[in-house]
């Protein structure tokens, strides 16, 4: 479905520790309409999953994903970069047929 690199997992853990989130909390990974290419990636911390969410576990990090987002994110890798060219989460999505220059939106 979706993979998460060890750097991304470490960063999610670090951020969750800062947020003092509850034990059942997780990272919502998804998409929404918008951006210059049509769809935008979404990352948010949530205390509990929604009723129809897919729940993915990577060690002690849980990802919540709605069924619609799962279709567009199938095969995607979530990575984290802390290099000289910028810091942040990056989506490597094989389904994206076009992306914007900043990498935060895509089209299929």
C-alpha cells in the first residue's frame, strides 16, 4: 500500500513526542483537491482513526488513511529529508503523472 522510510518514521516519532499525543494517536496521510496540479498531500496528527480508515503500523507509528486517499497513494513512499536542499516530508508517488515545482501537489 504505502511505505515509510526509517527517516520519516524517526521524524514522526519526534514530532509526536513534542505534541504529547495519546497512545492511540497517529499520522493522517491523505490527499485533497487543490494545488497547482489538482491534488494536494495531507499530513496531520489525529488522536483516533475515523471509522472507515485504513490503519497501517510501522513499529510504534500508526498511519491513518481514508479509502479514497488509499487509491491515489498506492505504492507511494513517504520520506523525510533534512538536507541542504530543504527539510520536510516528501511523497514519492508512482501514480503521479504530473507534479508542481514545489512537490506538494500532483495530478493523475
